C-alpha cells in the first residue's frame, strides 16, 4: 500500500487553517487573549446536514479560558468567518456552535482535488512518522487458524494498513507462545501420530491431547526421518526435538493460513528465545532498580468465601497497583520460575525499544490481563511508550441461520482456510470489520454472498462495479473522457455526494488515532448507499441517469463524480485489505 507523501489538506483542514487565522485576528484586536490552547478546536460536518456544510466548536472551547461566554465569542467570530472565501452564510446555534454554509463551488473544487490526487486523497501525515508496533494473532502454535483467530488477524492487519495511511511507521508482529505447557502437549500429541505412522494402533486420542488430523503429516515425516528410534525412548530424549519440529510445522501452517487472507507479519518473536536470552531477568532488574519489585503475599482471592482454605505464599511481586492495576502481580512462581506475566512484561519491553506506541489485538478472554500489562509497560518505559489493547470478540458461524457444526478434520473448530476457500478472502476480510471488534459478530455463509443491500460486502463492491461499468459504457457510447468536464453542471444532490466523500480523509485520521479500522467499513457502506440512491434517481427519471448519449457534457460531469467516488471506495477497500470489484458475476 502506498505510503503517505504529503498531508493532502482537505476542505476541513483548509477551513481549519482559515478559522485559525480568524482567531489570530481576534487576538490582534484584543477580542481574545493570546496563548489560548486551541488543540480541541475543530471544524467538522454538522450532526444535521440541514444546519450547514461545516461546523466549529471554537466559541464553545475558547470562551471559558477567554473569560467570556460562547455566544458572545461566536458573535465576535461571525464577521471574520463571513469574510472568508466561499462562505455563503454563518449561523450561530444554541449556546454558541457556529455553522458555516459554503458556496457550491467549494465542493466542486473538492471533487477536483479527489480526482487529481487519486489514491493519495485521504492519506495523512497525522502520524508524524512515529513508530507503532501492532501485535496481532499471536495464536499458540498448536494447530491451524480458526475463525476466532481470523477476526483478530483482520482487525490487526487492517489497523496496520490504516496507521500507515495516516503517516505512522508500522511493524506488524506475531508473538509465538512456544515456551508454555501447551507446546509440551503438542509434542506429546505428535509423538502419538509418530507411533501411529510406524504402524502402532493408538486408539482414541487421550483427553487433553490435540486430536486434529493436521498432526498426522508431522508424525509421518518424523517417522520417515527417525524410524522407530523414539518409539520406546524416554520422553526426555525426544520431547525437545518434537517440540521444535512440531512448533515449526505449526507456524508454517499458520503462515499459510494467514497468507490466504493476504496477511504477512514483519516479525515473529519467540517466547522461548526471549526467556533463553535473559530478557526476563533484565526486565526484572529494570523494575527492581526502581523499587517496583518486592517479596510479598497475594491478597486472598475475592472469589473465596470465609470457609474456603487459603494458604498465602510469598512471591516476587510487581507494584502494578501504582500504575492503575487492581492489585500487585506476581512475576515469579513459588518454585522460582517466571509467571506468564513476567515473560509478557519482558516481551513488551523488547517491543518498546523500537516503538513509540504499542497496540495489541487480543481475544476478549484476555480482558483480565490488560491492566497489568499496561502497568508493566508504563513502569518499564517510564511512561515513554503507551500500550493500547483492543479486545476482539468471538465470531459465531451460521449457514442459512443454523449454527455451523464443528469441523471433524480440525478436531474441534472450523478452520480459517475452510471459510476462505468457500467464500473468498475479500468477503472474509470485509465481514470481520462490519462491527466493532469488541462486539460479537455473526458470520452466515449464505448471507455474506447474498446480493442485497443487507450484505455490506456486496453493497460496497456493487457500487464500485457500477462505477467501473459506467466508465466502460461511456467509452462504448463514444463519450470523450479526455475532455475536461464542466462540474458546474452538477446539481445539489450530486454535490451532496461530494460532501459525503470529502469526509473520507477525516475518517482515516480519526479511525487511525482511535485504532478502529471498522470505521472505514462503516464509512464505505454509507458512501455506497448515497451513491446507489443517486444512481436510482435515473430509474424514475431518465434525465437523471449518469450517462446521457444526447448530452455528453453532463455525462462527463456525472462520470467525473462517479470516478471520484470509485477512487475513494478503492482507497478504503485497500486499507481493509480488500480488492475492489470491477464487475460482479
């Protein structure tokens, strides 16, 4: 995806700068004190388009520190704003909100900007080239990707693309949890398949082992490589080898599955290598030097009642409660080994050494660990680096309204590969962003390929396909697309579509700063809806169609409008990792 090359000022940025100049004039004239903080002053679309084209909260934000009331300050600003170019009217609403109505020429100029900037329209420099590490997926290397992993993968990858569009430098990272007990279980499960490949009847997979058929090829490979060498050997002789080979094979499978979604990480970090490197000890020394580690006992769990037995144990604790956590947290277990949190703290310090911001995309089942990890990052980096954790809720699978049964091939879940192979990468990626990440998402195999307005994937792609078809039909009709279009021929309804399109750059910036890529999907759906509504005017009145063979000038103007909308749809879909459809079959 193209990196931002400049700030591409839009109509909102343009009038923000003009507003700033008007405020400077008030300061020079003594109507406003110098030095007021203007960071929260905004120029944005009004909530109700009937109130105007632009709105500003300048008077509401600055009145109190200026020692006046918002309405009075708004009245002082009114003549300054009225004198600005392309301002048709300035209205003061309620206690002091200021609404601006622009001449139609301002929106024609914005359409020209959309067309001339092409794919650069909407790119921003708001990120100021700051470094962001986005860690996502990070599934245990114990099996193929399932649909729970899929949603986090798409959210994380789309966020990374969004942050790059907003001018951040992004590292996409995957944390391989290859040091825990689940990898020992994986190795033992592979050992069963290894013995099976050598002809042994293993029967039902024991409870607690991984039952999936996806382990059969690994067992077969190890059998061909080592023969019966490890069939009767003690576990100590083969466990480490089988762990390494099984983990590597699972990561190959995971990379393949992610590739089906067009996802590639920049970096894979190993928990086992982290612990072996001494990084956890270094993180502990960092905290100890700041007086943030001590030997103590955990509080009695609130889940226990007075009759439950509780024996306090002295542990090495981190003073996470000083940094917003509910209580202090153990870094070491009573046997002297590191807790998962201890390793996690060290891993985040490792990431923070090359980042200004950290973003983690986690499953909702990790909600209880968010505060402690944020506390650790704050303590280890002295507040230099911030950590934002986005929790992703589950995906429920349906087929024509009926819950989908689990996959026998995978052992206990529906694989990502199966879903992508059935409905396609673009459908899966788009659908994963049709709701906020922290809300449950229903994925119905029948509905996601349905050709209806209720299917957002189809509705947005259909808008782009219509625009692509329109261009082909214009060529067939002999309309010369190289001639400059007279945009003065566009009516108010058509310029209304430009007003919606002009909000795209603001959407990119706000979505990037909030770490919410679903906002792009929401915006594209709304933009597509307005385009379809404009298109459908021609069904009732042929004179309102986009292409009129007897009026090539008006056709060119309407085609330019459609091409501008198509460009924004392509740009938004690109951020989502979705290809824009040229035609729908």
